[in-house]
């Protein structure tokens, strides 16, 4: 049984467990199931305060789906959360990604 199937089974048994939603969102993203990743990560963020990493996954999934505005919103939220938890390198990473979304020609 693959990881997604296992996590989907766990989610069916304990739908309020935020970490299952996070792990499922991560697995969906790795599998290229970006719409499912967005749904799982959104469910996670509704249940759990995140320090930033879920916002990275969410923004990247939105980018792959072509929703640049939603990606920008996710990066802004991630910047706020990363700053709140004193993750300076994450703030910097998300700021660069956000700037790249504003100006795609700035990508190296």
C-alpha cells in the first residue's frame, strides 16, 4: 500500500488530526496532485498553527496550478508565521519566492 493510501485511511479514521492532513498534503505535492495538496494543506492550516513550512508547500502547489495570486497570499502568510516563530532564513526564502512571483524575469 502506498503512503497516500495509508494516510487517506488514517484521515478517514481521525479526520481532525492536523498532522495527517499535513503529511497527506506533502505526499500529494510530491505525487503532483496539486489540487489535492491544496485541499489537504488548507485543512491542516484550519486545524493547526504552522511555523511556515506548510505555507511553502501550499504556495508551491498553487504555483504549479497556475494560481499566482493564491501563491502570493500563501507566501505572505508564511512570511508572517515564519517571522512570528523567528525563522529568519524561512522569511528570506519566502520573500525571494514572493518577489519572483511578482517579477518572473528576476529568476536566475
